[in-house]
C-alpha cells in the first residue's frame, strides 16, 4: 500500500486544531504535525485550506443485508458512507433472518468482509427467547460491538418485553447493551385513541402516537435495569427533552456506565416539517416538537448526550411514500451526516472540535474500539479531509443509497467531503470512489 503525506492541513483532534502534515502508510498514521519532509517516496496531497478529521464512526445503521436487499445492501450503503466521511459503521440485527444466533451474526461479518469498503461491526440481536444465545457474545468481547435490544417494536420477533429475559441479559452481559427505547403499551394506547378520533392517520400524528411518555418510560426502565445490574448501557436515538434527566455530564465519559446517542435527524427536523415532508421523515422514535430539538442541542453541547449517529434506515420510494399506515419508518442519512453537522458548524451552532468529539472520539471511547477514532500515531489511518467552502446541492443525481432518495434532497451543503481514507487507503476523493477496497472488522479492547 502506498504512503501518503497530507501537507499543510488543519488537523482537528482531541479538542484542538493544529497546522501541519500527516504521514500515513502501512494502514496507520505514522507521523503527525509540523513539516514532514518527503523522505518516504510518499504521494503528497495538498491539504491547504482543508481540515483533516478522524473518520466518522456511525454506531447505528441498518444496511438491510441479508434478506431486505431490495432496499439496500452492505456494499451500496458502505459506499455512501465513505463518500460522506464515515469510515466505520456498526449495523443492527433486524434483517431477514434476524441475527439471533451466533452463526447468523457471523454470516453478516462474512458478507461485509467481501463487500464493504468501510470498516464494520454488527450487533448481536435479542428476542424474548434467545438469552442463552445472546450471552455467548461474552466469549467474543473483542470481536463484536455489542448486544442490541429493541424495547420497542421492530421487524420480526425482536421486541423484547419479557422482564425475566431483560433482567437476565442486563445482569449477565459482559459487552455493551444498546437499546431502542419506546414503550409498546403506551404506543398502542395512543394509536387506538387517535384512530378513534379521526378517520385517516397522517404523518403529523406520528409523534403523538410514539410520544414523549413512550420514550421516557422505556428509557427509564432501561436505566433502572442497568443501575441495578451495573450494566454497560448505551441508549440509542434520544428524541425528547424529558429523557435527558436520565443522563449526566458530571463524570468523564470513560467512567460512565450509561451513555446516550442522538441522531442527526432529531437535531435537524422538528414536527413542523411533517407539513412539507410528510412520511419522508417518519421514523422511530418519532421526530417531535421543536422544544425537544432545542433541548437535544443543549444536551449535546454540554455532554449529557455523548454520541451523534444516523440510524440510517433506507426504504424504497414505494415503501415510503404511500399513506401513513403503509409507510415504513426510517430515513437514509449516512452519506450526509457529517456534511449536515458541518453545515451547523458554519452557522455557528457547533465547533469542529465538538463534531469530531461526538462523531469519532466518543464513539471509539464508548465502545472501546481499538486504535481508531483519533488522529494518533500508530492508530489506523481512518481520515477525512473536508473543504468548508465548496457547496453542493443534494439531489437524486449524487445520492449513492440504493433507495435513491434522501429527506435532505434540495438542501445546499456548503462544506464537502474532499477525501476519505480507510486504513490508509484513499477510498474516496474528488468525487471519485474506489469501491474495490475492503475494510476491516472492528476490534474492541475489553477486559
């Protein structure tokens, strides 16, 4: 593999921005900072007027393979990911078949090894009756990102609402547990009430059906289970102001046993957007009223919320754009998550250092990912070079998702992804993609 020197760039890392060069080779970052003389026969890349960030690590995506590949597959969606500066992803188990056995889980890793230009990991799935199989993940602590529990409705047999099962897994899991928290009983009660009140449901009813109380009660239960059992818990896609009381910024991230993620769509959209976007922004948990968005931003910036992700969940146009009852929940977002956050940086909402902290550093810390998520000598060279002054407009012509659409279509992004390196390999640059490269299985440093 060739060596590269990224020259005269602005390196954003660990709360600082410094000017200098970065030498990469043999899959790793070899040298950082200052002027690096090219005594290595390295290819030089001009980083002037660019910012170099650690690659984004997205801890929640749905790439749909196996079984739902009419929507997406690991190859197509990981291509979109690297084009957007995401160099590693963690994928969810609700495929067909669902990853409810260790054998099915390993089959997904095999698919990724043969098709993904990004680095990858996959969550072990849970149901009400596979706790013994789930707990075999304890023997794979260095090889699997975590266990996923749907404490709200999901595809197939993946709603876990048996309290004995939940307590067993929370008590005995030695790997991180990630939860989708929505109370199914509250959702069903809301749905029945609203159906009785009106003839047809529409997208704007979604946050009333999957409401604040449904999220809070389920998240509260997860937190109580984790505290009782000293479980390492990570709650996904927090969407309400009320849930924020469950999290703290009073201790360092490395010492937290309970952490929380927010997704880009909950930071960007509000319930007011259903009027124009309708089912395009139907997702679970629902996008809610603007006071929730404001509270999420505040908690992100003061470190009660630890991680930014996408919950990338593509559906075909036919599946998405029908009536409310027929429309599938989920948004495709992984190609544009970093650009969206850079747009908020350009608006003065968030610093580059904070973006890097929430999209790279903290994900690596939360999941104890080995040698990734930071620009450090000896770490894997997962890097993204961004240009903050090269506008593009999101359109069908430049969307790389297999589903071919985005809820952000028509939006101008003032920053662009200039180049993406995965393990030191230039997978994306100047609008051109080398989809032949294959990423690595993520490894985790866990006792």
